[in-house]
C-alpha cells in the first residue's frame, strides 16, 4: 500500500481518497433522499385529516435542547478531527465520545418528543401530516442512531489500533456524516419547526 | 393451518400449480446437479464470494437473461389472452398480475441488470482499471439485486403477485383496494434491489472519476464510459426518490399510515408524482448506456472514429438534465391545468433535440466508413429506424392536448415498447454479442445471431406497430378482454404473432449460446472485431488482474492508435499486482436481506427482527475487518501472460 | 434491404388506414374538442413523418454506399472529428420543429381545456361523472337526474363534466367527443366537451382500476335538445328516486348495467372541491368552489 505522507493521514492512500470521494457522492444521494422527504412534508403539511396540526404541537423547549445538543456535537466532532490531525489520540477519542454522548442525548429528547406527540393525539396513523412528520424526523433520528453504533465501532478501533490510514479515514468520514446530519437538522429546525410555530 | 394459509396464492389455477411443481423440480434438479458434480466448493469460491467486476458482470448477465425469459413468458401470455375478442385463457385477476410482473421484471430485473452487467464488465476495462472502486460493495450490489429479484419472483408461488400495474398507483395499490399481500412484494423487493442499484451508482461514479488510466482525461473517455458515468449520476439522484416513495407505500400497507390513502388527508397523486420523478430519469438510466454501446459498436464496425464526440457528450448531459424536468407528462390528464401541462409539454419535446443529435451523429459515423454488418452492427442499424419511430411518437405524446387521446391506450404501449426494445434490448444484445468474446473467450455464431436478429426486429415491428392503430381506435391498455364489436381483434392478433417472433428470437439466442460454447473456436486473438478502445488491448478472456501493466493513454481511441500509429500503450514493466480478497459477507448479508424482506411481506416480525440483527452483525464485522487484499506476484503475471498471448509486453 | 421495405410497407399501410374506410375512433370526431385533437394529431404525424423520412433516407444511403462489400479492399475510412456546421444543423432543424410543435401544443392545450370554440356564448351544462369500482355515476344537477353507465347529451350545447372518484383513480374518456381526464378521490377535475352530431357513441374508464376495469364502459346518446328534454320528462315520470341506502349499494364493487334515478347523490354525498394547489391559473370560477382552503 502506498502511503503519501504529504497528505493528512485520512487522505494518505488511494483507497482513503476514493472512500472520501465516494462518501461525498453518498451524501449527494442522501440529499436527494431528504429533499424528497421534505417535499412530501411540505405537500402533506396542511392535510391533518382532523388530527392535531403543526402549530398545535411544536414546543420550543425540546426543540432548543435538540438543536443545541446536535450543533454542539457537530462542533466536537470537528475538534476530534482536528485533534486527529495533530496526532493526539486521547483528545480525539475523548471528543469523539462526547460527540456520541451528545448524539445519544439528541435521540433521547427526540424519543421524548415523539412520546409527547402521541400523548397529544398524534401518532403515525393519525393523518397524512403525522405520517410525513414522523417519517422526516424519524429518518433523521434513525440516521443519528445509526451513527451512534457506527461511532462506537470506530472508537473501539481507534483504541485498539491507534491512528492508521484506515481508522483515520473512518473517523474523518464519520465526521462528514455527522456534519451532514447537522445540516439536515438545521433545515428541519427552520422549515419544519419554525415554520410550523409561526 | 391458519399460519400456512397466508402463503397460498389467491387465484390458483392448474397452470400455476403446474408451474409450482416445475419450479420445484428445476430447483431440486439444480441443487442435485451441483451436489452430484461436487461443484458447491467451486460455486462458493469462484462465484458466490467473488468481488471481481468481470464475474459480477457475468452473474448480472445470466440473471438478466433469466429475467428476460420470465418477463417474456408474461408478455406472451398477455398477447395470447388478448389475441382474440372475448378470449378466456386467463381471468382478469391473472391478467392483472401478469402485466404487473411483466413490467416490474422487465424494467427492474431485466433491463437494469443488463445495463449493470455490461457496465460492470466493460467500464473498468475501458478505463484501464483493475477493478471498480469498491469491489466488495459491488458484490453487495449484485446480491441485493439478486435477492430482490428472487423475492419478487417468489410471489408467483408464495402468497400471490402484485396486480396493480408496474406503476402501482395508489389508492388502487393501497390496503383498501388491494387487500392482498401482492403489493407488499412489490414495495419490498424493489426497495432491496433499489438499494443495490444505488450502491452501484456510487461505486461507478467513483470508479470513473478516480480510476482512469493515466492520460485519460474526461474528454478522452470512450462514449460508453461517458454514458455509464451520467447514468450512475442519474441513479444516485433519482433512486432515493423511489426509496422514499416505496418506504411510504410500505408504511401505508404495513403500518396503516395515510400518505396515499383516500382518507385522513392522504394524497394518492403524491405517489404518482414521486414515482415518475424517479421513473422518467429511470428511462434515461436505461437508455443512456444503450446509446453508449451503439456509439462503440457503430464506430467499430464502420471502421471510423465517432462523429461529433463533443456534441455526443453534451447531448448526454443535456438529456440527463431534462430527464428530471419532464415527469408530469406521465399524467397530463391529472387536471393540473393548461399552464403546467404546457411547460412540461415543451420540456418533454425538447428531449428530442439532443436525442436527434445523437441519431444524426451515428449516421455520420457510418458516412465514409467501411460498414461491416456483423450481429452487433445489425442491432445498431436496426435500432435507428425503429427507435426513430418510437421517438417521434414520443414527441407526438409530448403534445399535451393530443396526449388526452393517447394516454392510457395501446398507442402509449406501442410507443414505449418501440423506444425501450430498440433503445435498450437491442443495445444489450448488441453489447452482449460484441463483448461476448472478452467475457468467455469465444464468439457467438454470426449466422444464428443474424437469424435471431431478424426474428427480433421483425417481431418487434409486428408486435407493436398494430398497437398504434388499436390505441387510436380506443383500446385502453391493461384490458384483459374486449368485445367482438370493438374491432380490436385483428391488431391484437398481429401483435400476438409479433410476440411469437420475439420468442423465437430469444430461443435462437439461447441456442446460439449453447451452439457456440460447444463448437466455436477458442483461437480468436485479443481483438476479434478490430476494435478501437482499451478493453480490447488486454487478453481474451480477460485475466483476473485485467491489465498486466497499467496502460497509458493520450487519445480517444488508444487501442486503435496503438495498432495503427505505433503508439505504446504499456510502458511499465510487470510488477506485483494488488487485488482485493474474495468475501462471503455480501452474500450472507443479502441472504439476511432476503429473509428480512420475506418477513416484512407477511408481517412475520420474528423473521424481521432476527434478520435485522443478522444484517447489523454483518455490518459490525465488516467494520472491524482488516483486509488489505493480496498481491499477485510479477512472475505469476508473466507466466499467465506468456500462456495467454505468446508475445510479452 | 428488406427491412427498409418492411418499414415503409408498414408505414404505408398505417397511412392508408388513416385515410381508409372505417375511421378509427380518435379520427372520427363527433364534437369540436375531438376534432381539434384530431387536427393536432394529424399535424404532428405529418411533421414527424418528415423526420422519419430524412432519417430512413440517410440510413439507407449510408448502408448502400458504405457497406464494406461496396468499398475497395484497401479503403481506409478517414478520421473525421465532426463539423460545427453539420452539427449545428442537426441541432437547429430539430429546434425549429420543436418550437413549431410547442406552439401547436400550448395553443391546443389551452383550447382543449376550455369551453369549445363556437360554444363560448352558451352556459355549459354541468354533469358530475363519478366513478366507483367499476361503474360511472352521472349526476345532472340541473335536471335532478342520476344515471348509471349511460349518458344523454343534448347536441350543440357545451358540457362541463366534473369528475371525481369514490375509489381508484379512473380516467373518463369519450374518444369521439374529446380527450380524457382523471377522476380521483378528494379532488374535482373538469372536462369541457360538446357534441355536434347526434348518435350513439361509447365512453370508458381508460385508467386501470382493478379486476372489473375492462368492462367499465358507458354509452353516450347524443340527441337533439328537444329529445333531451323529452328524456328528462320521461325520467321524472318513471324513475325511482335515489336515496342514500340505494346509492351505497351502488357503490359496492361490481358491474350493474344501466340504471336511472331521479335526484342525485350530490345532496347526501357531495362532490369534493376543486383542488386548488393543483390547478393552473386559468380557472376563473374557482372562488365559488373554494371553501376552506
């Protein structure tokens, strides 16, 4: 395997380089996926079929907690990659762990939020609006949850194997994924919650 | 007993029971045969676990031909049923299942697999690469596709097939109007296969962007590689839409959500929109690689370089962009008003412009050439007139007002078959025949091939031209029967004969494979067609490492220039070659996907949970796996090259 | 070469058929909208025939002239990269054709969507056509009549069909009067036609809607205004009134043949509203329909 030492470790081999390009393409597909989900949500937003509507449901407090937690976790994973570039293994793992814990917090709040919605009389089967809402939020939440498992797997590898081109590559790609989910959340925040509360 | 009743087919007839028995016996025979000849190990080592793009391509090819058979039998049954007024060969319920599976199988499991087969086999060779960017994912793609296809076909014997058309419009496909599980198969099998396609898309984009031979700039890529690149971009951006639509459809059916239902705010039109936002690009996903194949074949057999390379590339890009802007023309009649229809009418017809450019460029490629009418060239030459008729009727359908008369009639059916058969099937058969020697080391018999071509070409015309007339006379599509007075009888009878011609052509192709495998010479050299691009610069059949030495390119037709202008393609010395290891993981994981899908279809949650855990474990194991591949030593490469070629490079 | 002959033969027979003895439904219009669409179709066929002829001629020329058997053994085809004029022409001419057809398309689409030319001074007669598996319910609110699977239409009067469905998406189509349009749940679509000839023609659902789809047809009797009025009177004298219970029985999936009632189901089972997000801007009568959007 040819390792190019002039580049950062995560880009240092041909495979690594390709993995990162490929992941960007994958994010392209994910954008198409979320764009479709947003499209469905906008179209079905007003079709509440007698059930509760957006304005009736959304609560500012959980929203703020979720947003704060997820944005912070995006920041910490950025710091983790930075620490990795500086070769500081402990800091990388620590920041990575903090990211995952914040992610876990996000998922927890989201589950609580869903529980509240059901309590308010909005479940998956209530209306076209509820289905679109739960699907959009749920897909994002499922991505975050998947990220938690994936992140744990990478942390274990970082602990066991240290910084290698492969682990560095995985860490970096995970950070791309996580930032992407953050961006999606910003869209959800603006176009689902803020718009709904207006 | 109740547990087993859900697996029974809803409309059993002696034919279906006979088919079940036949399928069961075939399966047993295949398994017994493999055991008897002790081929399980071979099958596992060389095929089930392979990550070699060439073998994956061949597996796609075999699957595509099998699915062509399945879809073709469906088509024949439909044509037989409608061949005369008031025929009672099939009941309405059976007919509806058959045209549904015909469409799904042909588009998703035949055409998609066929283009993926050729892309897999050819693209890495054409760009001088040793494999695709992610060989392991490539295997995963194939097995996802394969399991999706098998799951879908299983519906024939277990539980019953979907019956609301390949477009599966809601609310017809919803629980209220289709209470049977058939549509679950549709939603879930397509989801699994679609995931495989999406992964292929990503894989090939990276392969083409990052793995081209030194010197092969984008504008020096062969046209087939160009079309593969654009097709995979289309896949990457169009398939997620289908993923979402299918997921929503699945939730409507399994979890009682109200995306597309008739009550609680559900909106059936949303399905139609999503389906065609994916569905129209899908047409170009299929047809663009076909255009690429024609470009290669026509150029090779005219003995000339491709005319207007740049305008060819530009037109592909324009087509792919327009592909996302025309979906409404699939339902001009949905009442969106004259304004919206006008816009989509214009974008639709505009696609004719880049397509026309391509037709004229092919014609000009033949101009002042030296045309050899081999089988691949025959398909290409036959493609031009038939596709032109299919294409101009497409423009006619694009006129929104006129579409109010064509929509949902046999006219439409004639149009899209006359586009897809010459545009995709002819291309695939041309490509298959053209690259066959590279795949298997012998050529298909030209004489039988020509007979097959004429059967297929004439069969296509005979099967579909009468449908234009039947459509204009008011025969709606998907009608399982019509009355004597309607006067459609003669056109449908002609169609049936055309269908028989197509069937004959298919039989001849299969016979050709058998005949040529048995009798054709193996001594054909590396370049039997006197071709122009890189895939012919390596050995026949292609060794697992593709190229002993990575080629260096400085023109659009590097191999032609190497043959005729004495340019050197292979400059380096042979050194150790790094190859990926085989892996059983993709196959095993996809078996879990199959179980997962089956569990979902019948809402057997225990199966779903078990298989989900299986998939998750596979993902985890993969994450922790350290596999840096293996090396083929330089001496071994030299040895292989000496055995295969004689001259050393 | 026999293939080319085959194609031209087929094409010729097709054309002969178009001008031939028994006209095809779409080419046998009985009203202004269908006549308009026929003209549009003929314009497009002739235009496209030009394209087909050019392509076929070029293909035959290339195949005849440049077959390897026709060229000298030592002939080496030249390298020709392309020519911007030729390629420009290959873009330019199709662009002109498409511009021409676009104008035809836009004009005729607007026309096909509105009250037919020559009938604009009359108030259209409204008929609700709703589909349920696998029947058509026709409600005449003006005449207070409801029929099943058949229509009486007065000649020379514009008719506005208001379409919707009780279940699967259906497509309401009377090829000899005009184009088709979908009937869907929860959304009202409109189709403007008029009949200019008396006689009996057929209509059907052309959009697949399940098992009984093939037989979901109906008869259309185009009669003079006087005969139409007589028919209305006769129905009021003889037919049973339609009540909710009877109507719900009618909605059950199946085929029922033709039936006639007085009163319409609209009184107890009203039609959906027009779906405004999906309509173009040209519907001026939207306000009266619009309720709680």
